[in-house]
């Protein structure tokens, strides 16, 4: 699996101080995460998410990728990673 740099860059922006300057809504967080990406990172991430979100095992795969990232915040196994990443995809 070839995970684009844009995915890792987005994850790194989700750090412990995020909620000090971003409101605690999913949409606001996603907007903040996406704003930090370059145009090429956005394109690569959009293409990647289109493929990943179409997979039947997308939720488990996205959980595994997020766990490998350097994000300060994780998601519980019950979290719907597909819906969160669909919102990211919409904002790209």
C-alpha cells in the first residue's frame, strides 16, 4: 500500500493543542487539517481516499493507517473512520 505524504501531513496536524484554536466540531477540525496541505498533497490524498473509501474493509484499513501516523489523537475501534475520511475527501 502506497500511502501518500499528504495523509501523513494531515495526521501530523492533529495534535494535542488543536482544540485550543479550532472549535470542537468535526467540520472545523477537518477544515483545519486540510488547510495545511499543499495543492499536490490534496490531489494525491483525494485520489488515495477515493480508492480506500471504495474498499469493503475501509474502516479497518483507515484505523490501521491512522495508528501508524504521528497524530497525537487516535480514534477508538468503534469510530467511523469512513465517515471522517469522507468529510476530509469532500473538503479536498
